[in-house]
C-alpha cells in the first residue's frame, strides 16, 4: 500500500532515518508500488510490497550510508 505521509512508514524506517531520507523512502516506495501494479509479484518472485521496500531502501542508499561507528544513517559526502 502506498504511504500518504512519512508518519505511516514502518517503524524500522521512521526510527532509523532522518526526515529527508524518510521522504526519499516514501517517494521511491510509492513509485515502485505503481510500477509493479500490473503484476502480482515484483522482482525475483518477491511480492509487490517486498519489491517496493527493496527499491525504497536502494533509493535511500544512493544518498545516505550507515555510519559504521555510530550506526546512524548519514548523508553521503
């Protein structure tokens, strides 16, 4: 299901990502959700929702990385 706002995102996203990264996640998830609307399964047999979450995390990882020391997601330099 698409997310209308970042407040609807899973706790694992809200609790770990900064606000900007949450917006990236939401936008990418919703886009992937639309893209796979015509198929019951997404990529590699995953469900549409699993695929949309994978796409969303990939989008976040283009701009953010997990700091190995603090474990926090920080903007890439």
